[in-house]
């Protein structure tokens, strides 16, 4: 009787190792998704110690965010450094943050800029806006506002919605950037169309107030309500105000029932949020005006909708 001996080639062994690592990563991610932080940490940490770059990045996030363990920013940065060395784009960005902020080491803006650029080259375009900050402020490098704006514009043009939002911020209200409301409105619009609630809110305000272009109240209401519907609390009050300012019905001289109901919903959402005292006073005034004319029979159904919305976007 003979026994066959099968020898695996180096390439076959490598393929088997990659498959095993992928299975371990999937198991670790499943544990993390299920909220089993202890198990997820053990699995990811085991892989990270063996040099897996994605696991190194996630271990860094565990330590940075405090997922089931104490926050340790210095240790997190050390893991981000390891993952960044293996071209994990977001790890490169976070490692640049560590260098820029001097976490566990001396602040080094020049090295941070190198890693922001490398992260962008590897596909994390928003890193260019982070680098732009230092040129616009003249922090750690000679101030060059136009270079900074060009960098952030490059990220925005690469279809990064957060970069679009950041660029719009610069043009709307930044101490070091000449104000350009038309460009701010344009970039808020680009980000708003890509489902950025803050951009939808800010675009809505600009459209309502005629900033950076003509006033467009209907479009303003559409964007503000989109932001409000996504749980962006700052949009609640202006959405209610615009519904309250809608044209009245010719036959009744009053708001359309659908508009009145919307005023109630969004003003109650606003009152449930943490508004500054002047805005709380305005919201209370509007609430009293609505309750004076809205049929009481509407409230149970509207309150159920309100409760569902607030529960959906309640902080964890």
C-alpha cells in the first residue's frame, strides 16, 4: 500500500493564508456589528499583531473611539501608523491627524501634510481639505490661502461631499478666505444633492435669504425640509417658519391644512431640541399660534409621527 504526499506550492500557501485571513476578518466584523466588542477586539487584535493592515486600522479605531475599552489616543495613533504604512487610506488620514495634533509625539505639520497628500493619492480625497486648513491658516507652513482653496477644490471636484461642504464653509464665512457667497451657494448645492443634511440646511437658508443669488423660497423649503427629515435639528425651526409663511388659501384666508400640520410637526420638533433661548421663545410663540387654529383632533396622529421621527434620530 502506498501513501501519496501532496506538496503545496508557495503561491497556493499564500492563497490559503489570504482566504483564512479574510474569513477571520469577516468573523471579527460580524462580532463588531453585533456589538460583541470583547470578541471583536480579540479577533481584530490577533490579526493586527500578525500584520493585517485592515485589522491594524480597526484596532486603532477601537482605541480612539473607546469601543468596549478605555480610550487611548496614543496607542490608537501607533496602530494607525502601522496601517498607514500599508496604504490604508483612512488610516493614512488619521495618522496625519496624529502628527498634526502632536498626539504622543511632537507636532509635525510637515509630516502630517505628507500623509494627508498620500491619503488623497490613495483615494481619501477629503484629506486634501485637512491639508488645506494649514495653508489657509498659515499654521506650520507659510500661509497660502489660494493653495489651500485649490487643494480643497480638488477634493470637492473628485466627488467628495464632505469636501464640498468644507469648501462651501470657507467661501461663506471664514476669517482667512475672501467671502464669495455665489461659490458657497454652489458648493452647498453640490453637497446637498449628495445627501449632506448640513449642506441642505445651509443651502436652504441661502435660498430663503437670497444670499449668493436670487431668493427661491420654494426651493429653500424643499432643502430645509430634506435636512429636517434627516434629523438635522437646526433645520426644524426654519422649516416650520417657511411653512407658516406659505400663501394662504384664497377661499379660507388660512393656511392649507397640510401646511398647518407641517408647521405643528416641525415646531414641536424644534421645541424638543436644544434651542437657544431667543429661538425657544420664537418656537413657543409659533406653537401657540398653531394650537389656536389647528383642530385638536389632529394632534394624536401628528404626535405619533413626531415621536417616531424623534426616536429615529435620538442620540445613542
